């Protein structure tokens, strides 16, 4: 330790601790050796020194031998653990002395044993029976649709493949608009459940709802049965039937549950979807989402694709499919939907509080040729009322607009922010004459 030296302090010399130093003495001081006796010559110590040396050497050697013996024993004990087992026991574990039998010397044997299947117990489980009956009922009504570039030549390859639902015995088929590339000019080939193929004609498309109708020249088809999607409930057993990956995996059935209803997706505010965890993959688009009775409750159309997400597919509710498809069959487009020609997003409660503005639909884009372009409406304005009816989100505004037809005039209440949180904006009203939103290539807004 610093400042302390127990081995070399002056008081420890000669093997003594705290021994004071002896003062020097004269060699013949009177009385020093014998209290007055005459001085005597000191005796010789050579014999004693030799004896002490021999004894010391013997002690040192003996100690060394003892230490060595102890350490050797310790080494033997520790080394014992690393030694291999007794060789005689090792030999017993392999070779001729092993208990493991040798491989038989045989070849194929015509009289060798044969395996066979056993009969499955009578009834399947209830859930298996449901899935089987759903498939048997709906499979003939689900088809594969292959799209082609109509302007291509004889070496044109397919643009893509999707699914469709037979809706009439005489060849009307419903599918997604994106399956036929959102265009009536797309060439289509329809492959039926029984592998028969037909060229198809696109009757109408509606990009707004992502729906389309195809007609093929066929008779006595099996149309699907549609259910009222308003009765669909969360947790309900459901099945997705279609062609994931295209015709190679045609008529694949997956099972899941209804995860949510009336689900709005960003970028598709006009529609509300049924959400399901039944597996939906590219190629399932346009196929059927079925209930446990084999009835169509929705048309599979999208899935959430991201590394951190799984089992989030979406289907257009059957009620929306029926409403739009019936119009496409009759008119070739949606004939009674009006639009103000704007795009927007919800101004949420949080945005409202933080920025001192009202809730409503925040206008993000104004179509150059749309009805709103002729008014004083600007981007970043917030629409809060339609004909006096309060709307607090983009979805509410869209739902309210559905009540009005093309060429009708509506009054919008609009709030224009000042651009500063500390200065309140102002409110005003505008009138807009709705334009027809046919949802096809001629819509324009």
C-alpha cells in the first residue's frame, strides 16, 4: 500500500518487529562480558553454523517434495476429467462388440409388406363440412379473368390475371375495374370453373368504386347468390374464393373471419369495406368473399401490403356491388352520381384544436374542369356543411353528396383559415351545380 512498507521498514530488520537498534560496544569494555570478569575470547561458531545449514537445507528440500507431491496429486485429479473413458468400454460401443445391429443385406422384395389407407370416420367436423359446402356451392360461380392489350398483335402476352363472379346464367360477370386495367378497351379472356374459355366484352367500368361488368357468350351458367352485406357482423366466419397468383392456383379457398365492417381506407374515401383476415393475394381481386352459407357478402379487392402487417384484406360490400353493377349493366356507367370536382381529407379534432379551425373536409385538390373550379373555393379551405347539414369528415361529406343527383345545385359552407393560429379565419357560402360522375373514362373528374 502507498506509504506503508511492512517488509523493509527499519524496525523489521533481522527478523524482528519494532526491535530498537543496538548501540555499538567497545571490544574490551570492562565488565561488559562478565560483570567485572576478564575478557574472554569468543568461542568459534563454525560447527553450529554448518549444522544449522544442513538442517535448513533438509527442511527446504522436504517442504519442496511435499509441495510437489500435493500439486502432482491435484494435477492428476484434474487431468482425470479430460481423459477418455476406459478403452475397453470404448471398444464395446462400436465394431463387433457394439449393440447396434448391422444393416441388413437385402434387395427389393415382391412379397414385402404393403401400406394401405384406412377409412375416414363417418362425419367431418362441423367447420370442415361448412367449408366444403361453401366451396361446392360457390366454386362454379367464380372465374379467372386474364387481361390483354387490345391493340397488341398475336404475340401479345397477358397484362395480368384476376377473378370474377358470375352474376347471371347468360354470361354477365362482375369483377374489379383494376382487373381490366380501368378501361373498356382491354381485351379479356374468361376461364370458367370447368376450364372452358370465352372471350369477353367489357360492358362498363366504374373507377370510383373499382367495379366492372364483363359479358361472355355462354348459357346455363351458375350465378352466385348475393347476401345483404348490411347484416354482416364482426367475427362472422367467411371464405375468400378466387385465383391467387392467377390460373395456376385457380379456385383456391381460404378461411377467416370478418375483422371489421364499414372500414374506410385512405385514398379511397368514396367506399367503405369489409375487412377480413382470410388470405387475399394478387389474383384474388374480383373474387368472392363468402359467408358460411356460400353467399357473396363482398368482392375481394385489396390487401394491406407491408412487412409489419399480416391478414388484412378488404372486400367491397355486396350491397355496393349490386347497386353499381346493376347500373353498369343497364347504362354502361353510373348514371346518377353527382360530384363537386374536389379531393380532400378529414380535418380531425386534433387538427381543429391545434390550428383553431373547424372540423370538416380539408380541400387538397380542385379538378380544373370540375364544378368547384368555377367558384371561389381554394385548396386548404375546409367544407363544414352541405345544405345546412354539418359534416365533420371527408367520409361524412361523401355520404351526404350521395343524396344528390347530377345537375342539382347545393350550398356549401366553407371556412378559410387565416394562416395564423392566433388569427381566426372567416366563413362563407358558395353554390355549386353538381356534375355527373360516371366513373368511366369519360368522367373527367
